[in-house]
């Protein structure tokens, strides 16, 4: 049976991460790494909110492809619809550590795209789970 309180808590955290990403974008270039990380976190938590809503178990993972695979066990069309959020996986770690390798330089355009992707993921899943945004 779904846990409505826990579902709501996942979506509240996802919303907060999304708001933090937008704020960090405006705070200046030195905060861009944190902004894209918050985008990844928002989408991850929205997915985990959806999974919780549907009583689907998940591990503590950050890989968006794996999380979409879990969504696909319930709704393959939805998983395909959200495939763009797979790109956010690279922001889970890469820009958070000074010794990260093969990290693509961030631009305002990339961050705007990450925010757009995170927002779309959040909005779609929140609508399905009837969470207000």
C-alpha cells in the first residue's frame, strides 16, 4: 500500500531542490556546479516520490536510467517520456568534486536545460501522483 505522507515528503524535497537550482543559477558562475546537482536531485526525488506512490521498491541509487527502469516496470510509456532526465545523471557527482575527470564545462545554456528537464520531470510525476507544485 502506498504511503501518502512519504510520497508528499519526496515531492516536497524535489520541489525544494528545484527551487535551489534556480536560485543558485542566479547566484553566479561559481555556483553552477551546485545548481546542476540540485537539478539531478530534484528529478531523482520526484522519481522516488512516484515509485513510493506506486509502492515500488528502490535502492539508494542516483542513476536516472536505473530509476527510469523501475518506472518502466509499471509504465513503459512514462519511462520513455522522461528519458531526457537520464542526462542529469552526470550531474550527480561530476561537478561536485575537484578531481572529477571528463567533466563537461558548464554554461548557462546547459544549466537552463537541466532546470527545464528537472521541472518537466517534477511536473509530470507530481501531476500523476496528484502533488501540487
